[in-house]
C-alpha cells in the first residue's frame, strides 16, 4: 500500500487532473432544480434527482452557468417556455465537469434544452421533428413541384365534414375543370394516424383510369358513389388533407412519427388545411404546402391555375412576337441576299477563273519538255528515271532523251 500522505491541495489537484483527463467532455443531464439564483450576471443552480416512489432526493450536484453563456440562454429559455428558470422545474442541461482545488466540484452549464421543460407532448413533437431531419426526409415534400395543370385532386377528409363540402364547392365555382376523389378518413380523436395512412396507401395503389371499390368521386359538377373499375380521376396531380379547425388537443393525431414519415415520403405533393393559424402540426411541417383551412386549400389550387393560365398567355404572346420578328428578319435577309446574289456569283466565277489560270501556269512550269529545250537531258534505265550512276553495271543499256531525239547507250 502507498503510505504517502497528501496535502488537501495536492489531493484536490490530483482529482482535478483525473477529471480533466478522463471525463473532459460535455454531457446532457436531466434533473430538477432545487435552487436557482443569479449573482453578478452568473447563474448558480442546485440540481437534485428524486426517487420516483418516495420522492426522496437520491442525487445532488451544484451547477453554474457563466455570464457569457447565461445572457444568451436565459432569454432564449423564457421566450420558448414562457417562464424563467425556477426551483421545482425539471430541466435538461448540457454540462461538463469542473473541479477546483479551493471551491470543489460543480457542473458547468453550456446549453439548456427548453423543449424538455415544455412537457412530454411538446418534447415528443420536437423529438419527432429531430428524427425526421436526421432521416433526411423532413423537407422531401418541399422538393416536389405542383404540376402546372394541377386538376386531378385526391382528397383525404371526413366525408361528412363541412370543410370538405366547402372545398369541393369552391373548386366547382372556379372556371377550371377540377376533378376530385375523396378517400374518407377519421380526422380527429383516436385512429387519425392509421386512418390517414390507410387513405394514402389507397391513393398510392390507385391505378390510372380506375377507382378503388367504394371510393367516392366528387368533381366540380357532381358527387357520386363510384363502382369498382369506373373511369374517373384516379390519376392524381396532388393530395389535399383537410378538416376544420378545433382545439389544439384535437390535433395530437397529426403529430405522430408514422404519419409524418408517410406524408414526407409520399411521391405526390401534399397540401394540408387542418387547422387555424395558431395550430401547426408536424403533418403541416412536413407537407408540401400548409394553408389555414379547406377553403384556403381550394383557393391555393385555383390561384395556381390562374398563374399557369397567365404563364400560358404570356408564352403565347412571346411566341407570336418572336415569330413575327423572326419572319420580318428572315424576309429582310432574303431581300438583301437576292440583291447581293448576282454580285456574289460574279465574284465567285472571277475568283475560280483566276485560280484555274494559276494552276495552268504551275502545270506548264513543271513540263519536262521545257527543260529539254534549255539543253538539259533525261537519262532512263529500264524505263525509269536514272538519278545515281552507281546503280548501273557494265553492260546495262540506258536511254538519253534530248530536245530533238533519243540516244541509246551501253555502259
């Protein structure tokens, strides 16, 4: 055994070194505040954990948040939760350990998660959103585009909901030939999640030019029960999920992970109109477009076609202007070319005639008879031009061509 005796400072220094080297990272901790006070811009807290059965504290620790961090965290926490930190509040803190030889051990706070304090429901919402983002699907719907001619609409709603009737009637009053098909679903209370997921599955499975058995078709002019296999608007441009407003608690069914995943990854743009301005569900967040009410959803589709119609008219005007300008330019080019063509042909003939004359002169200059007239001779051996006498041997016959005749010689 080690019998060395340490001074308190030395022992505390040793503890500090161990903490700094062995557990020198940040941790998230859940605890209850038994005390919370500010002093000179810093915040000092006492953390406890209680036994769930006896409510007796089973762990205690001191925590500090220095001024440089606290001045940012405090207003953010109050703005998010609507109240300041106080004793009795459950919190989730990000901390790292610190041990000082003179002041002892404490946890140093670097971040506070206000969503933990909002309660189980709000925390669950944030966890779902975080998971959707981690999966990379939170913004998938935003990457889709509404077709320019968005006329065939799959509707997920309660068939008895007034909002559904308002939606269909507003489309019917528009100048466009909308075709809607209702896929009934429970829109509040228990069963919302599975009911809407089932409706989305039915939409996904719907084959072009056929209607699932028992589905209700509603167009801008009629609303009837469609028999199985009937020709109808089963080729959809987008999906609309609508219901009327209600209490915030009634929207809890739209805040589930499974429903959000199905909507986020659905291959068609999804428009939601399930609540009022103050009620935003996770379903709204992951949808392609969120509007306040069913009538706002109908107006969105009408406005979208208004914009498309304007774009078509603008394109038609531009095309007409372009071809008019192109025709004018081409006619001017043709007239100009017609005036210029005779001159062009004359210049071309003159240039080619001159080129032929130059070729004729070059050809004459290369005529071997001209060399013979100048006194030169050409020697052939076996019909080939002889350039090197070393190629001859005694007895070979050669032919010498002169200006006025040939001479046959033997080597």
